[in-house]
C-alpha cells in the first residue's frame, strides 16, 4: 500500500459499518486510520472476534453462497467469519493432489472446503494480513483436524509464496479491498504454475462510482469503494498475461437508498496462466 492517505478527504463515520455480506455492524474511528490497510485490518480483526456470535445470524454470507452440505463440514466460527460474495471453490473443479492458495483466507471457510477436494496428497495455503483472522483459522483447523492446510500472514500485493508453485488461486471478495489490483494479479500470475488457473469472486461495478463513495473508509471496508468497473477489471487481468478469461457467475446487486448501489455486481471469474 502507498504511504499517502488513499482515502483523500474522509467522509464522516457511518454507524452502519458492514462487512461484504451486509451482516456485522462494527464502528470505526476515521481519525485513527490513515490507509486502506489499516481500515481493512481493523474491520476484519473485529469481525474475527465476532465470528461465533455471527454464526447464529440469519444473514451470513455462508448461508447465501454455500450449500447445506458444505456448511455442515465447517465449524460455526468458520461460517460466521465468512464475508464473501461468492463460492469460488464450488465451481473451481478442484482436483486431488493440487496445491490451492486462498488470498484473504479469513476464518478459513474456502480453505477447508478446498482441503476436502485436494485430499491427503494435496495442499492448501491461506494468506491473510489480519492476525486475529489467522488465529481463528488455525483454531478452526485444529477443531476440524485438518492437516493439509497452512495459514500465513501476508498481503495479497506481496504473496509469501514461491514462483510457479500453485495449481489454483482462489479469492472471495478480497481483491476489491486493494488499491493495487494490478499488483495483486501480477502476484497471482507469478505464483501459478504454467497451466495453472485462478477462480475468484469479487465485487465490480458497471460504471464508475461517485467520488465521495470512493473516498469513504466505510465503503472501502465494505468491499464497495474499491470495486473496479467490470470491463476495466477484466482488461487488467488480460494485460497481466492471463488467457481464457471467463465469467462463471454474475449477480447484480439491488437495494439501498443510494442509486449508485444498483451498479454493484458480484462476479466470479476464471483465468489461466498458459506460459
């Protein structure tokens, strides 16, 4: 992340702070934050602490995007910490023996589902920059007795993983939180093996968002202010070197008092590294 304040002039704090699934309400003090990284870390650290409480909520992202069979295999805390906008593992065609890396792994929900698919001969790596989420994910892994997962502290713009070492990269409503998306996709390209692929769910828009929205810390941590225009997003991925880029799922959001919210799209994409 850049050293300068990427928010510009911050809009006064909203009381209805949400995660990407519109669930939790966690207040944040703007005067204590000077970067997107700080805002996101603060928000999702608080979310990790509320995971057990949110597990009983009727508005969990895990209920909307994951099947009953998938949810049955998880801890309540893993489901409660989910703040995604899709189910990338569900449509990624994960194969036994593969190495899967999850960017922004949170409480580990997608990692645990991928671990079942890759089996004992496969490996799953979860990357997250929030210590509280890593602690929660590791606790969940112990409860689930999952031995083929490792969780690492790191940023998605600088992934702590060797070149050409991963078969599949997944991510769920995380890249929208970065103000350096081109760097994220360059890192994904670097760590994928030739022939490897990504399947990511993310928030995009069908037109540019208003300036005041893009300057709002509340909307940044809500996976909104950082959402790119869909066409620009796909073009950026192609310019990174990925081929056979395909839209697997596209859901237009609706609701909210502001007209611009109708431009938000939950998107799941796949692309390949063929060199």
